[in-house]
C-alpha cells in the first residue's frame, strides 16, 4: 500500500505539471519554472516515501522471522 508521502508526492507532480504547462501556454516563465520545481519536489517526496515504506516492510519481515525462531 502506498504511503502518505508517496501519494502527496504524486499529487505535487501532477499539480506541478499543470502549473508548468499553464506557464508555458501563457508565456509565463516564472509559473513554468515554479511548476517544474514543484514537479521535481513531488518526485523526491514520492521516492522518499517509497524508500521509507520499503524499510518498514523489511523491518516487519525481519521482526516476524526473528519471532518465529524463538
């Protein structure tokens, strides 16, 4: 299941892409750059969320394995 950060990151990517496209269509380089930056921020947030989720899953799996050996 996706983490909150993964979902929020995807949302930022979509929002940023929309802003960038609007900036491009309206010839507004500031808005375009802001959108691109927001899109990149969303990608980083999504990747960080995925990494933390994977760590949590691995930790839970290790805990279960250790519990079974006792």
